[in-house]
C-alpha cells in the first residue's frame, strides 16, 4: 500500500523534500491528491471533508523523524487515519448474551441479506462452533424463503419453517421459542427488503428489533452502491439501533469508498465483508486492507 500511495504522491512528495516539519501550506497539494483518490474511490463528500480535516490536524506540526522523508510521514498519517476512521482494529461479532443470540439482518432488496445470512451461518458454525438456526421473515417473497431454506441445507444450519399466513413478528417469536427448546446458540433472522426506503418496511423491521432484542443488528449494504449507500445507511441507522455493517460484493470492481461513507454515516463498525458469491465468501472486515484498496 505504501508503494501504491507513494507512486500516486511521488511528484507531490518531492516538493516536501527537505522540509523539517509538515505545515498547512506544504501539505496542501498532497492533501488534494488524497481528496482526489477518495473521490475516485466513490467516498461521499461529507466523509471526505471530515477525513481531510482529521489528517490535517494530525499532520500539521508533525516533526519528521530522521528515517522518514516528509512525504512518507504524511503517507503514514493518511494510512493510519484511514484505518482509524474505519474503526481501527477489526471489530468482533458480539455473541456475548444468554443464548440464543439473535442476529437481525436489515437492508435493501438485492443488498445480499439472504446470501450473507447463509454465509454467516456457515462462518459461525465453522469458526465459532455454534449451533445456528436460520429464519426468514420475508413473507412477501416466497422465493426468498426458499433461497434461505436452500442455504440452510447447503451449510448444514437448521432452518425454521414458518406457517403460511404468519406475520414476521409471529414467525420470529416462534423461531425464538424453537431455538430455546433446541439449544441453538445463534438465530439469524433474514428480513424483507424493498427496492427503496419505505415507511412500512422500516416500521416492520423496527418492531422486529424491539421484539427480538438482537445481540447484533446488521445493516447489509452493497459496496457497488458507492455514494448511494449513504442515504440508505442514514435511513436504516435512524430507524434501527444498528450494531454493525456487512459490506457485500467487494469482489466486484467497487473501489470500496462505501466502507468509509457508511462508517461515517452510521458510526458503526463494518464487521464482515462479502468477497465472493459462494458460501465461503464472507470474511471479518479488515480496516487496514480496505485502506490500501481505497488509496491503491
Ligand atoms: P437480498 O435481497 O438482500 O436478500 O439479496 P441476495 O442475498 O438475494 O443477493 C442478491 C445477489 O447478490 C445474489 O445474486 C447474490 O448471489 C449476490 N451477492 C450477495 N453477496 C455477494 C458478494 O459478496 N459477492 C458477489 N459477487 N455477489 C454477492
């Protein structure tokens, strides 16, 4: 990452040569480069503004150590701040409750909720040795329920079948009872998504959240959405006490700017990244790797 960034900054960095300390005026051009890189990575403007301010605050007055060139010092600050703004160390999933721990999946249709529910079940079974129950509350799309049932079959997770005509609240409380009786450690609740933000959908999921008191309420968002992810993230974080984000489709050609924007808007850590369509394509999110991708 330092090589990539150094390449990008090479001409600007030369102008910093010989400076003993970083000042507002001598880092101006370099910061313009950072800003351009973030715009190209599709980061939302308010997030860029906050970020540049933070870098400026830390960099100005920064004494340049013997071993580093002033340019390298600035690159270091940019990288560190990028990692910090995305949450610093990787954020662990919270299952620290009396079982079953409920994980509620929220997001727009097509974001990757159902697929991520299946992937997460697999990850929890394999990496954390948990007994997982999958339940679908997407009563409007029978295909989505079938998709989740199939994912349960493929991963070996249990699947809770709702009765026809049951409402999401009824399904999830019945599933919770079932999970208690059968000693499941985790219950993953997939919810209905719409193509756009919609009052009825927000009310429904907010009611589910109050009923289930999830250990994790994940906002699932497609990295390819770029700046559009901002409005969706805002609406969901206002309607729900989110605890984390799952950023999907990072295997596509998205530059990853959504990571920064979504973090900025929700203030919540990105806990997982979707990196392939297949069931093994979910990984804990690493802010440092994403920093390299954004600035690369
Ligand atoms: P939902 O409507 O939010 O439940 O979305 P789905 O889980 O049905 O996902 C929508 C589409 O995105 C499906 O074709 C998934 O295979 C695909 N998808 C989800 N996550 C990823 C990912 O991380 N990478 C790739 N390449 N495709 C994904």
